[in-house]
C-alpha cells in the first residue's frame, strides 16, 4: 500500500519553526529565507487542512494540533537521523573483504596487516586469497590487489607498486662447490620457476647470458613456494623486489649479482567504480599505498 506523506521540505520547515517558535530563526538554521519557511508551513497546513500555528504580531504559538503533530514529526526525524547514522557508520567500520593472489597475501600483505589494524581498529579485514580474477558482480568482495597490466574490464584499477626482478639464493650457495660470482655461473645451478616462466629467459637475455637453458628446473604454482625453495638452498630463484624484500633484509636470501630488470607487470589496487568512494575502501587503499611508499616501491600515475 502506498504511503500518503507530506513533503519532507515542509516537514523540516515546520519542525524548525515549531522548535524555535520563530520563522526567522528557522530560516537562519535551514539557510533559506523567512518567506520560504512561511510558505512551506502554509503549504503543510493546506496539505493537512489544519492550522499548526497561531500567529500574532509579536509571537508565534503552536496550536493543539501543532503540538500533537510536532511530537510525531520529531520522533520520525529522530529515527531517520539515527538510521542514517547507523548506515553511514556501517560503511566506515566492520568487515572489508580484500581479494588478492595467494603469494602476495602470504608474503607481503598478511605480515603488514597488524599496522593497518592499529590505524583502523574499527575495520575487520577479510583476506580472500585466490589466483582467480574476482568478479565483483558475483562475489561479496569490496576491493582487491592484482598483478598485471591493469586491463581488467568493469573495475577501477590504480597502479600503486612496481618491482624489479633479479636472481636470489641462499647465502650458502655463494661459497659452495660452485660459487656464484657472475651470471654465467648460473649454468651450474638449478633454476627455480613460478608461473611467470618467461622472466628467467628475459633476465638472462638482458644480462647477456646466452648459453643457459632458461626453462630447466622445477616450477612452483606460487611465488611463495619459490621463495621457500630458494631459502632452503634448492636452487636460484628469480626474485621480485616486492616479495623478496623481507627475506633479503633478514639474511635468508642474498642477491648474488647487482644486475636487475624492471618487471613488465605492476601491482594494482582494484575495486568497482561504485565502491571507490566508500570510507572503508579509501582507508585500505590509502594504507596500502603508504606501505608501498614505505618500501620505496610506490609509483604514481
């Protein structure tokens, strides 16, 4: 059943005038003219077919009907304001679901989330780790982090972090039976791969090494597995500056050669266009960008 409701503008004018018992003061509060308030109140009285005020040259008084109606209007406006506040507060706090690929979540994102929690204790981050591209129309995901060229349809993608690639290995390989001194020494070592198989070929070519089969060696489905295999001394991995930073800083891995190659792909923050201005999404995005800048990998468009 449809509701027969008076105009909200007239209701606001009446509530302010009734509370302040002055059209002039109500006009100042609502940032309109005194004539506009008077017109809205008269329109409401005509809509109700009841007098709400008794007017005199010096004062404004509520009629009995006006007193009764004011209580109803105040209750409705209070409930509307409270409901609006709760809705807005829910968008600033609570659960925020972030989609990203598994290696990035394990190696880069999760170890840092404690800092985000300190800054935003009102937001509970749920990490949905998957290498599949998220469909925001079908899944309950607020935002995501992806690695690629930024060409994903139907989302807003902002490039926020780049990286370089270079060989990394356990420190014990530097002075083992086949020391690593120059890139050509890789011919005596096992190459470790993730799904980006072409990266080893491109790095060796850029380093001027032509006599090494870039495809040989075991392949792992996630970069975090390659990282662990390299730490264990199983071979030499092609490290990514964003993911290998902590392991190198802790001495678990070393960079045997100075030469590095800029990666073709970058890290992107993604979200639906309709969610880009949500407070929770903005808070996470800004924190993410600050973390990238902290690592010296932040880039701006």
